[in-house]
């Protein structure tokens, strides 16, 4: 077998010009293959770490008596990667928005059970709702508000993990794509740390 491959391997080594041409062609081929993979639409799994001490403060935190729409995080004030390409359907931004919206709706001890359920139920998976969230007393939820942009811990096509900064402790939220697509639903919530 070596007898068949030897002339092919030795050909670029006969002169510096041939060697340089082979190297340039090989680098161009690698570059073109990389560009083709970048435009194929199937991006790699993304994992980003950020510590809770790197919080990005946005506007003043709304009070718990404000409506849920007032608790939406201002994503234009920050500079982290989650704010990129908001109009282009960035899955990281959509996952962060879902996590922030959930915390804003969930941490409402001022609401009665019916109003609290109406705000939280559409934002969570049926498994999380039926495994105990449906019986949560809103008065037992923390009296905090979202105070900045969620920090991505990890995200891929099947799940996202985000730490949401609040006026109290950070809250870790796990999100999954909704069965109908287009949105993310919260699958679990726990203290960040």
C-alpha cells in the first residue's frame, strides 16, 4: 500500500513551491468546510459560565405590587451575550426572557392563589405544575423582584439553565422548549449556588 501512496506523499516535497501550494490549498479547504458548517444552521451546544457576582444592573427594580408586565427585564441595557440578536429569535435570549418572566410571576407573595396560578401556570411544564407547584401558597414565595438579566449557565436545544438575579438571592431556573415550539417553559427552580 505504501508503494501506491509514496509518490503522492512525496510530490509536494520535491520543491518549496509545491509544498507552499499544497499548504495553501489545504488551509483554503479547511476554511471553506468551516464556513459551510457555520451556515448549515445546526449550531453546536453552547455552555457559558458566569458568576452571580457579575450581575448587570438594569433599571430600578419594580415593587411586588406592580403588574407582571412591569416586571419584564430591560434586555437593551446589558452587554452580555444573552442580549444578542433579540429580533432574530436568539434561543439564548428567549430562554433568558422565559426564566425572568417566570421569576417575576412566581415571586409574588402579594397575590391570592387564583391570580398567582393564572400568572405562573402558562410559564411552566405540566410536570412541574403537577409535581407540587399547583399547591404552592403564594405567600410562601420570596418577596423579591428581578433586578437584572439572567446569566446563562448552560444551554442547548433540549434544555437551558439560567441564574436569575433578584433583589434577594439568585434563583436558578431550568427551561425546556415547549412541546408546540417557539417558547421555553420552566421545568424546575431552585436557589442558585
